[in-house]
């Protein structure tokens, strides 16, 4: 991870402000979180959904990887809704 520059899309910054998520929270999830979904066909770069924890709160981050420029692009950040996600926050409820 340290070999990559972390870049935030405007959408991610707006959502972080709305949802009171700090850059420190995002970095913690990037460094310690678990990839729970992979989107290899996303354009312009493949992306993945990462689940991490900030204290006792789950946090999902969608991050795209630009391997050419060695960037991790934060697409969006959100606190998963327990009504929509399984108890472990790794799978959406049917």
C-alpha cells in the first residue's frame, strides 16, 4: 500500500464530509480492512469494496487501482446500513 499514492475523487470527499468519516478512518480501513468484493471490469480501473472497522463501526470503501500511475483512487466511502447488509457486513441481504 505504501508504494501507492492515495487520491480522493470529489464524490468520496463529499460523502466523507456528509458521513463524518475522516482521512485517518479511510487510511485505517485501507491498511487493515478486508476486500469483500472485487470489480475487475470497472472502468477506467478495476476496483474493490473493502470492509474495515473504525472503533465499533463498520466502514465500506470502494477503491480503484491505477497500476500504471501507482494510485489508489477512493471512489466512495459509506457506513453500511444494517438493514441492507448481513450481520458481518460482508454480504448484502437477499
